[in-house]
């Protein structure tokens, strides 16, 4: 798949394409995707073509496939999981006379599409002249409901705009299963696996303007129902027809349009799936959802969407004065993060959300480390659901730990349903840090919400079982404390190492949070058979955790001995040889000082309480020179630490790389789906980077500083049922409680403040004076210079 760079007008609350750019078609399909955490619909054209990746997805709905190995090994996963392109209900084909509307043919007089971030809809307007010379104006509005989990809807209007008399048109509104997705074939291992006709038909029913198709996957045996119903507003005479077959239901409307008249169709869609219910039961579920959506009507669905987003933006918006491009990108990113998780409801949040088939639709550790921190302070109910999904996979995680000879739970590094599906064990099985990442998300959610029922019934168990894993995985060394050997940290270019600093520090927090949780919940501790000796072991392991440090260089080692590895030959590496994983053998990458993505640098952020400022400055400079950013996960974390260590312009540059990853297709693969973690990074850099927010041990602290170009930054966070507003300028920061009965205690650059409805303002001290840092060749971020028009 060839992917170009899309171009969008810079607007504060929307994203608009003008004209049809075939080179960026796949990217736009991802960027214009609509989702709610349960349903995801790529931003393909209503008429179905031109198209690159036809995608409609249901969260948690997957097919199994065998994982072949040239040489099998003990503990290797045997089954892979791939997200399924389910029944497509977006299709509304239009025939103008006898010419199908296809933007590759005829004349496109005018075309634009807009993703409206306030209304939560995708709007499209096209004026098109057929090869026969007839001209129509087509407008459509697509919605995936954020309030009604199983519902999507499309309003589609056709107007005759020429003066050649009556025009005959036909609309074909489809439900189509088993679409051809062979266009996603790629040599890039990050792309999804194409499947041939994964759905087996079970039921197809229809009457009037209403139809439902029921299918089941062949191996995973998951059952799916998709339904459609219609309302029509016809200016003149028309005929209607409905046909159903196993893989296609089609409602056809043929109408005569007098000049200047308009035909309007509203298509209601409902989706549901189950691993247990019968075909009639899932059909009935969809039938009921369709009935209530149609009863509510199109205008009410629009109103519900707007009202929900109004509330969300009131509590979560980030305002940036001085960089309009980033203002737009941060809001687009936040919108897609919300879409990825708001109605997931005990299903995972995948790396691509529900915007494409990249990574086979799997969820990874970056959900807990990048996405959930954003949602914790903007939509905490979605975090609760995501962590409840992790808890639902606990038995599988226990089985995986047992298979690996460990205690507690070893959660899957990549999965859809909960089983480990990574066939590459150095990056998958050995990346045990995911367990501490999950624990970190649990602890953060607890401190931010004080959700006692979650803490008692679910959170404590997650913390205990992950603590048990670390207790068995690590061991005490009389000379070097508590060691965790043979693991892979976030940097996948350095695998199977001893004492990865990020892993050890996150495990340390995991152990300490488990100790605190069992003390808060003694009855839960009894249920989990936690005794005093076990708690004492956790506390001692945390206290004596091994953290490698190179005294000669004055920096922490990313892992034991890392700073003694041979340097990578950056000067001899051609720009075309990035990402390195596609051009060099892993064995060579593993034994050199070259870093795929922020690893120890991420520890400086997430475990900043374990470092002094001087250590952060030295560590950042050392690892900045060795990080090639072959992962979209890197820029946001580097930005946060750059801001803290005084490299404010560099932080601004990295902010752009993170937030614009997909809008500018910086990694060349946005057509396979959005990089949800990187998009989450737009918020993270604003709030944790330039806002300086940290939440160590449940206490909110702020150390804001702005880069030269930004005149003002404002954001809000929700914490323990209260909403805190923060406004930062070059010289001062102001804190105000938007709502909440009790004041909130925070710190500003070390000074404790009690914030209520009356704003509290403090001056911002100057940043530390530091030497410039340097990146490897071809790895520096693009400079966020001020446009000449400013």
C-alpha cells in the first residue's frame, strides 16, 4: 500500500479535506474513522469506492489463526488472533442515471469532508458531474453514537443541481459481509494479517426497509449480527425493494428528482456480537437496538452526541495559544482517544483503536502507559472498564505465569481476547514490564478516583497477582540487592537483559502499591491468601531493587552493562535503512548501543520520584544521542523529559512529532490505522510536559514552563470528583477549582497549594541551564518554528 501525506486546513475544532487526494486515501480513511469503543468505522466513502482498506470493526471480535514456527519452543503461543472486518453497513451506492457515482470518474466539481470534533460526526459534501453530463450534489453525515453503544447512523441527501430536467437516481443501501481486504497485504510486520472470507453465514432476514445478517467466525466461533433500517424523504415518485442473501442485504430506492429537488435517506445501523448467545438471540438484540434508535430519530442522535461532547470538552479541553497546527492536532488526538475507549465496556483498547487492521487489532502495554493516563483525568469511567477487562483475563494470565514457571499473573504482551499471541518471545514473553504497567494504571486510577469498590473487588487483586510475579521472577543478590534478570524493557532493540531500569523501577512501584492495597483491604487480602511474610518480601524487594548506574559516565544504565556495548554506526547508516528492524538482523541490533524508543527516558517521567534533577539532565543527554525513534511511542516521552530538563524548544519539536504522527503520516503506515498512543501523547506533552503534572503516590504536582512560541497553555483535569483548571503563561501559572465541594491540594514547583474556586496564581521559576543535546543522524525532530505569516 502506497501512502501519501494528507493535507488539512488548520482549524481549531475540525479536520477538513478539500478535493480528492488519491495518494493519501488510506491515511484519510484512518483519520476520518468514527468509533465509540465498541463499533469502529473507517472513513471510507459512502459509495464504497475509491477505497484502500474497507474496515468496520467490533471491539473484541476476532478470528483465530495458527502461528507457525520453523522451530517450535516450549511456551510459544500456538494461536494468533486477528481483528475481523465485519459486515459493512456504511455502503450507500448512488447511480445518477445509469452512471455510478465514483470520484475516480466523471468530474468532481467540489468535494470536502470534515471531522467535527464538537458534534462527533463526519460530514461530506460532493458536487459531481457524471460522464453523461448530469450534475448532483451529495451531502452526508455519519455518526457512531457515543451514547448508544451498538448504534451508528448516516444521513444521505442527493440534490439535482443541473437544469436538464428530471433526473432519475437509485440508491443501494447495503449490508455487506466478507469484503475483499487483500489490499492490506504488506511486508511490514506491523500490518495486519489478511483473511479470506472469515465469516460464515447463519441467518439473513428482511422486511420493508429493514434487514439483519448473522454470521459466525469459523475458528473462534464468535457470533455477529448487523442490522439496518431506513427512513426516506422522497420529493416525487419512487420505487423500493429489499433483497437479502447470506452475505448481502440491499435496500434499493429509485426516485425521480425534478431540478432543484432533494432526496433524503437516513440509515440506522446496529451491531452486536457474543461468544455465548444463539443466532436468534443476537439477531433480536440488534433488532431491539435498531427499533429504539429509529424511534429516537436522527435529530435526537445528533443532539445526544453533541451534548456528551460538550460535557467532555468542558472537563478535558487543552487550549494552546501560539501554535494553531498543534492546537488542532492535540484536539484531534484527544477525540480519537475518547473514541477508542469511551464505550469499550470491558473490552481492550487496541493500539490502533478501531481505526484499522494494523497490528492485527491487538492491544499492548501502551494502552496502560499512554492511553489510560489521559482517560484517567478526562474520562475515568472508561479506565475502569479497561481495567475490568484486564481483570477478566486474570485466569489466563495466571495460566501463562504457571507455564513460564512463575507465580502470580503474567499478562499477555499482545492480545485481543487475553491469551498471549506474540510469536516473537524476546519482545513478547520477555517484556514482563507490561505487568507493572497494568499495576501502574490500577494505582493511578485508584488515587485519581478513590473508587473503593473497584479497589476492593478488582484493583487489589491485580496488584497482588502482579506483585507475586515480580517476587518469583526476581531474586536477592547479596552484592546487588533485588535483581530482575532476562527481561526486555520498552526498548525492543535491547532484548533479554538484566535489570532494565524501567522494568525494575515500575516493578518497585508495583510491589509498594500491592503492600498499600492489602493494608487498605484486609478482607481482600484474606481472600487472596496474602500473609504477612509475603507482604514483607514485597516491601523488602522494593526497598532493595537493583538500579544500575555507571559511576564513570555519571548516568544510569538502561540495563546492566548497556553503556559498555559497542556504539551503533550511525554515520554509516543510510536514512533509507530506518526503521532498523526492517533492514538489520536483531542479533546485531541487540548488542549495540542503539535505542528504538524511550526506555530509561520514560522511567525519568513515570518514575521521576526515583531520580534527582541532575541525574535526569545527565541521563536524558546520554540517551538522546542513542535513540533513533523507530517507534511512534518515543516522541511524547522524550518531549516530557526534555521539558522538565530545560530543553523547551526540543520538547516543543517532539510535541509536534507525537501529535502530528497520523495527520502527516510521519511513519508511513497510518493507512493501517491510527497510532492511538502517540495521539494520546499530544495531551501528555501538554499536561505532563509543559504543564509539568506528576501524580507520584497519588499527589498532584505541577512544574509548568512554556517554550518560546507558546504564549498560553490551559487545560483541565478531573481528580477525585473535582475538576481542576490550570492556566500557564510565560511568567505565571494559575490554578482554579471548576467544580467540587472540597479544595484540592497540589504543589507548584515544590510549593504546596490548597486550590478552591478562587484562582491561585504563582510565578514560574526559570528553567535549569543545560548544554544542548544531540540526536543520532536523521533522528532529530522537525523544528516547530513560527510560520512566516505569524
